[in-house]
């Protein structure tokens, strides 16, 4: 079989590959602690599961409109208005199976071959993968530890031009846990407005903020028409396996994205969508409880990592990842991750799984039990001590 040339340009998300390898080791009888995959270890709250069961029993088992059920788009628009303090209308919402398709659809709809796209590096690997896939030119914006893993705004301002067709931002951020300051968001908004560049704002971790208040780039005057918000239910409501997310975008773009939905998925599962209404409108205390628990785990993991030989770790302000500096271990980060998996039975990701500027770091998801996190840190100690020499 001959594969299309474009397939050589499509990347992947290593977390799923490392998960598969870790599972293979488990089948051989090895005990592995999973800190590689980014999903809450909590169950979906009971009232959301009940709503899905009711929806199934009520017959929500058929095709629905490609852009999402009207009542679900309505509920999302209301939620967006409440959480971002901006007006939002149902025709600006497209519901998708998980939030990830919004990246693929928006990049496909906006980027021609040869167009430049700016995106965070280290960052979620699918951005760069899809930019390459559509023939765009990836322009990575480095996130540096020294500046709390915020955007290198000087690079952004220098490189933005008429060739730039999209800026992707992500705050709170995967993999660093960094959060863009209001002032940084303001400067990005100025660049976007100056050159009329759309901004894809990945806000999937907005609930996981441990200090300060969430700020969306949509708050800056004139940005509403330029911003596509990516958000969803996977993380905040512990619904990764349900596949439910959405984008908020100007209606003209929403029409294109809806056509991409017709061509790929037809629609998002109807009973899942109805459970989404229960998530948005129901009791929010499970979300708050999960975030409070993650904050405790963050503090435990950061303290534990800083006590390991050759490892230093800033305290991430958001998301549920630690991104420790392991430069003193004098190995490529992918190799260190491999050694930790094979020798310590701890599955983590090398920083380069998130781009070239991730070299020298590891990503650990602390969405795991306190007991497992303590055990992982203990197991990592002798390996780090040996590598630190
Ligand atoms: C930054 C970021 N955006 C989007 C997603 C995708 O979320 P979903 O599972 O809803 O597709 C993830 C998932 O890991 C993520 O880390």
C-alpha cells in the first residue's frame, strides 16, 4: 500500500504511545505508576452520569444537528457569557467529540499551504502536527522557565506579519502549568489586532487555576471577532472518555467548522451532549473539590521533585502537570523518561514530546493518587541520584 505524502507530515501525541508501552510492561507483570496521561483520576460526577442515563432512556440515541443540539449550544453560550463576561450566541458554538477536533478544524479552515502559524513550544503536540499536515509553516514561540513559562513576547512581536494566519495560545498551559498574565494577554491581543490575526485560545484547563482568577483574551476590546475559544468537558468534569468539547467562534467560521463536522463525524453523540447540560448547569462543588485536591497534590509533587538529586521544579500555577528541569541529569529528556519507565516503573513524558524547547524537562501529570505520587517520587530518587552522578 502506498500512503499519501501528507501522512508523513502528521505527528502524534506521545502520551498515548507511552501509555501503550506502559500497559505492555504491565501485561508482563511490571508495576507501573502512570504519570504520563493527562486525565483526572476522578469519576465523572454522579449527576452527570445520571443525566446521560436519562437521555439514553429518553431516546437520545439518534443523529442530531452537525453543530450540536440547539439546547446544548444555548447552554454553552450562556456558560461562556458567565465565565468570560462577553456576549455569546448559539450560532457561534460548534459542539465536537472532545475539544481536540476544534484544533484540527480551525487550522484546516484558516491555514493555506505556506501560511505561518504561531504556537507555544513546549506546547500541546497536536498544534504543530496539524499545522504541518495542512502545509502551514510552524513558527514556535518559546516558553521559558525564567519567565514562568509565559510566551516570549519579543519573538511574537518580531515574527508577526501579514504571513501569520493564526496565533495559538493555551492558558493554563499543558505541559508547563504556566498561566499567561493579563499584561501578556494584552500584548498578544495588540499584535493580533494590529495584523488582524485570529487567535485560537485553548482554555480547556481554565478550571485548574490555583492562584488568581482566570482571564480570557476575549476580554480585550475588539478581540471577540478574532478569537476562537476551545473548551470542553474532559478535564473540568472528568469526562475524557465521553468525548465532548466545543469551539466558540465568529458565525462565518462556525459554518466552515460545521461542514468539517458533517464530513467527519456527522455529529457529536446526542446523549453525551445532554449530559453536558447537566455538567454546566448542575452542582459545581465536585469541580471545586477536584481542583482543591489537585492543588494539594501539586504542592506535594513540587516539593518531592525539588528534593530529588539533579531536579528542580517551579510551582505551576495551573493545569495538572509538573514540568521539572532535569538538565543536571545530563541526558536527553526522552532518554531519562525511558530510564524512569524501565528502571523505576514510573511513566512520564520527556519534554521534547511537546517540542524542541521542551528539552531538559520532564512532564508529570499529578492527576494520580497521593499514595501513587509518593511512591513514584521514592522510585525516582535512586535513578536521579545515579544520573546526577
Ligand atoms: C491543551 C489541551 N487542549 C485540548 C485537549 C483535548 O481535550 P479533549 O480530550 O477534550 O479532546 C487537551 C487534552 O489533553 C489538552 O491538553
